[in-house]
């Protein structure tokens, strides 16, 4: 792609489209996308090196077509504000809006033709620009694939993430935790003597990317939550080799079938905490078809301890946790799951002023018991932005009495990927960093009068926007 | 000042000068200075509103001359990398370099003429552009004044900070904690029936600004540490109304005498933790002379919970603490005092691989006992950057076992400004977030091979530098 050319290629993006490339174009307009024309893919780890080194930077679009003819993009959702931009929501409203979308699912709308089927390729994974990420992983991985599946008995749909490692042109290992709904569905199919059809969709809009990370009840379809998030049904087309329905506007669709009977040792694989885990054997997927847009952009998510990977999971966990806690601690206003806790291990809970004594500890126990991986909960007052690490640590430093406000609960159940687990358990803990009635009551923040901020707002805004001569 | 005009005005800065305006010019060259020509000072809180709202942004130079004819600058040292730039040191080397400078002081060199005396003004504080900061403070404050003093009996010098609130044209309240060396010297002078001469120097280079924040032994002169930091004696000139020696190149010098006998109630004053404190009565200073550069730039430091105020103190405390801990925990490599802990309350200690079992807890106790205000210590391995909040919290989330690695020590002595103190004491606490031998030993960070990062370095660097088309 030449400089200045519209990234959407043959189909210029409109801002109101809920597509992957419309979101990329929006990032570009804001100066939050870097396009790299150099042939980075000549090193199989080149794209990973750029994505990981810049995991707190702009989104990246590697526009050199390379041997596959497809370009590659990553680091799209690597800040909480970027996730907010994708969902067209303020960062503070994200978990509540996602929870609300769960409560009013919108069924997808089937359309006759989808851009994701403009080209039908050979079912050969070697024709896709799948990068290698980390030195000790045993191969390249498809990491941004949102997997569509449906239980053939109940007809209920599922959308989720699982990594795919090519094992040959039309064969891949799929890494699914045994308790994931996709694994449950695959085992159920196998018990009936069937293979589970799946469709791995790559290059989805943020509403689909975030919805796919949600843990809903078995049978609740994350695609319907994506529809609710965008305020309109997701347009879907029927797969070529199965009856599955996939987002019509995504970039690439890999159709296949999970064979539960056949398993393959995976070797070390990176985890959210930044190290490797060995999960043993995984299921095998046989690829039956690959379709794509004519000028498909192949999305990758840098896995491991990298912001986008952490945040997509963290935002989804926060949404579930916020809804859960509000059910029995009415003072809960907001919940975040921060990237410093790997988007999996630590939550921050904001309580409003109507909280009762003991509510912070109740919220701590509620959060620690609700999600296996969450082991650290910090409770703060509602003047603290829970997505701002600096503010959260400020609250801990100035409002917590260590001999009164630290709760440690040993021996709690955790997940197989907890980095410090002992026999499946871990000590969980909470910090109550809210102000207590018996603490000093003269905590007036030292600020200039509101007038002064109002008068200076044009100057402050101009400097924040990058102006240096006002 | 018009756009593009050199900020140094009549005396263009050279990069090798260790002056306030040379540092401002360096920030400007890097795009880290915003000049504001609008008359922000028309609201007495206008400058404070800009500085506080942008306390994590560029340095600010308010170039409208206003009624006093002087311009105002602030937010110079509001990131750890900005402090490093000022001292021409990598952020990781700061505390050790400062500690080393303490050990090899360089006496100042007296010169005949200094730019700080180009103009002798009326001794009237109303002729200086002193801003108001916070709504409930009882007046404007000089906050960036480095105060030069000398014990008339021992001849030993002192350089320190204290806020000054004008009480009239030639009278000000000086806010000194009772145990500060300046207060000790003032009381000693009073006991001899003398008034203590001081000189408040405003608009100093970062080496002076950081040195003035150090807590040295009584009689050790911080100005000599500033000399060691710049590798050459600080050039000083003799005051007009006393024998005190002040940095020849600073912007403004306010000469006066502390009268210990006369005290004035201060009212609420902002503190590092972001709230107000009431410290009761303070000493009075009589102003005897004011001199300045012809085109003086009046420096302000936004007080309270604002990064520059926190960091100048935090870097100085970290330097002392690092030197102290290395004395009895040889594995200590680095110490930081983060802004989220208000630059006063929390330290991070990095231990090298040669640490022995128990060293983390030894370092925790050592740090908690050495500095009254430090109440929270986090110990990490040396792959963690202690000045990066995100990395420190990542270490806590992934390497700490809450039932083993949290230490709480109730009833420890603290300072009068500790926000949660009870009868002068506080519970102090530490987190051991280092990996232990009995924890899993297969913690290999998942990274791309070194080659890939090396090959991609030009692209990564260009994008980090702000380029968006590579």
C-alpha cells in the first residue's frame, strides 16, 4: 500500500460501518495507526517483534503483501481507551454497557453475500500470513480467530477464542481449555460419533472481538451480544462447507471440523502472565475451506503478556464481574481488570458513597469467589478511576491501613494457568483502599477553583491535543 | 514571546550550560515544552489550573508578561525521564549517581557578577508573579524557591525547600517543618539573639532543584552535591544584603531574614497526598532585597499531589534509601520512590540474583525503618524497572504469594503529614514480589528471538519517535 492510499483498498470505509477495516481507518484518522511497508515478514518472528515492542503504541498495519499477497494488522485494542473507541463507549461505561448487552441479545441477520467470501482459496493454511510469535513455541499461531460453533443437538451457537497452530496444509492443533464451552461441545459431538464443525473468523470489528471473550452461560451466543453492542444484528453469511453463520464483513474465514479422537502434543505455549505453559495434548482441526476478502487484512493479536491480549480478556471479565457484584453489593459502581494484573489476576472495585460498613470486604470475597483466576481485589472510592493504575495505587498508599484493611484467604481454588498455584490452590487477597468513617474526615482535595479550570480549558485541551504554541 | 522566538530571550542558551533556561530550551527542542501566550494570570489561579491539569504533560512557559513584566514556567521535572534528562543521566542510574555525588561534594566557585543580579528590584513581593494554587489555601505561594542559608557559628551551608506565602510587600510566612535543618538553624540563631539570613533562589537548573531536596547530615551542603552532579562547581555570587552565596545563573533571588520570635498562623496548606494539612503557626521572613535577571522567568512547582512535586522529593528519597540499603543488603541494586505513593510513602527495591533467602524481608524492614514517611515497600527482581508502575504491579500479581510474602508491622513511627496516622504511628507493610527458589523454576519470558528485535529495531524506533508511515 502506498502512503496516503485509503487502507480499505477496493472498498473505502464509511465511519458508520461496524467492520474491521472501518475501525482501522478510524485509528488512522486519529494518528493511532502506523503503516509499515517494509517486508517485516521476511523474518518469521518479525511481526511479533514489532507488535510486542510496540504493544503500548499505535496499531500496526504491515502493508507489504509478502508471499501470500495478504497484509497483516495488529495491536488494535491495546489500551482501554482504544477498546472504548472501538465500542463507541467511554472507558468508564464499558463493563456496564457490555453487561447490559448480554441482557438484550440481538440475533444475527443472515445475508446472501458477504465480503468475507469474495475469494474462495485452496484449504491450505500455508496461503495465510500466519506469524510465529515466541522463540520456544513450536510453530506459528492464528491468535485473533473468533471461532463460531453450534451444538447440533440444541442448535445453540457459541463464539469464542482458541489459538490454532498449523500442523500441515489442512490440519491444525486447536488449543482449548477442557472447561471451555467449545471443548464441551466438541466432546458432546464426539460422544454422538460426530465431528464438530467450526469456522475461525479473522479480522472482526471490536464488538465481535470483545463479545468473543465473554464467558456466557452455555447456549448463550456471544454473536448476539455483539449485535446488541452495535445496536443492530451482525450481518452473517452461511459457510461453504457447513451451516455455520459467520460475520459477512470479516476478512478471512477458515472452515473446519474438530476431531476429538485425534490429539497432538502442543509443546510450550505462551500464557497471559508472560511465561510458557505446557498444557499437554490438544485437539486436531481438519480444514475444509478458506474464504476471504479480495484484499484481506489478516489480523493478529500478540499473545502472552501484551496489552491487547490482556485487555480483551480483562474487559470481558470486568463486565461479568461488575454485573455479578452488583447483584449483592448494591454500592458497586464500576469494576476494572487491569493489564498489570495480566487482565486475569486482579480486579479493582469502585464503591459509591452509599456503601455500608463491611461492603468493601464483601465485594472482595464476592470477586475472589466468582472468577477462579482473580486473586487480587482492590476496593476504592468513586473518585478513583479504576482503569488508571496510578490512581489505584495512590488510593492504596493514602487510604489503606495495612493492619486493618488487608484480607488474605489461603487455599482458594484457582485455574491451571495461575502462575503461583500449589496443587490447584492459591492464597487470594484483597485491599480495602476506601476511606473509613473513623479515619480523618477532612479530606478535601486541594484544587484550583472550578472557574479557573473552566477558563483555562481551551489552553489545556490544545496542549493535550499536542499543540506546543498557544 | 512570539512563536519560534528563542525562549532564552536576550541570552540564547547553549546546550552545555547548566542553567534553568538552557534546560527549558532543551525541552523545547524535544517538543516537551508548550509556550502559552494567553494572559492566563488574569485569574490568580489560572496558572495553577494549567499546571495541575497538565501535570503529566509538557513543561509550560506562560510568556505573557502580565502586570509584573515577568514570565512564568512550570512542570519542568514531571516525569522520571525528564529528571534524568535534566541531570543528563539514564533514569535507572539516577539514585546511584546522586548518592555518589553526595560522597564527593564540589565546593561552589564565587564569581564577581551573576545574571541573577542584573536588576535590583524594590524589595516588594508584589512585583513577582506569584500564583495562587488551591482554593482553600490562604494566599499565593512561592513553591520553587531553593533556600540558601548558613550557620553563622559553624560556617556550614544548607540548601533546602520551604514554601513562602507573602504577608505584605516585604514580609512572608515561611513553612518549615520543625525538624528541618533550616528550622534548627533558625532556632540556633534566635538563641544567640540573631536573625537567620536566607536567600530564596528561584529558577534553578535541575541539578540544584534535585540537590535541594536531599536530606543530608546537618552541615553537609546540598549546593556542593549540585556541583558534583554537574561535574563542575556551581558558580555563585554574593548576596546584596548578606554574605550568602547564590547560584549566579538563577532567575530571581529574594534576600531576607527569618525572625524566629514572630510567628503567624498559616491556615490550611496543601500536602503531597493531595489534601490539606493544618500545621499551625510558621516563622516570618523579612525581605531585604530582590534581584533578578533582566528577562527573568519565574519558576513555579505545582504543589500537592502533582507529579513534579512528588518526583523531586521521590528521587531524592530514593537516592538516600538506595545508599542506605546497600550498606547492609549487598544484593540491593536499585531503589525507586514512585509518584503513585506520592513520592513519599512507597518504595520499590530491586534485588540482584545474588540475594540470599530473607533478603527481601531484610530490605523491607531496612527501608521502613530508615524513612519515617515510607510505609510501603515492594521488593522485585532485577528484570523489573522499579520506576515503571505497570511492571511493579505485574510483579506483585505474578510473583507474590499473599500468605507468605506480605509483611505488616503495626505501630511504626511516622511523620506528621502521614495521611492515615493514629497518634503519630502507622502500620507499615511490605510485599515480597521476588521469585523464590521453591516456586516454579520454568519462568522463561516468552519473547521473539533477539535477531527479530534487532532486525525490526529501525521500524520500532521510527514508530516510537512518532512516525506513522514507515
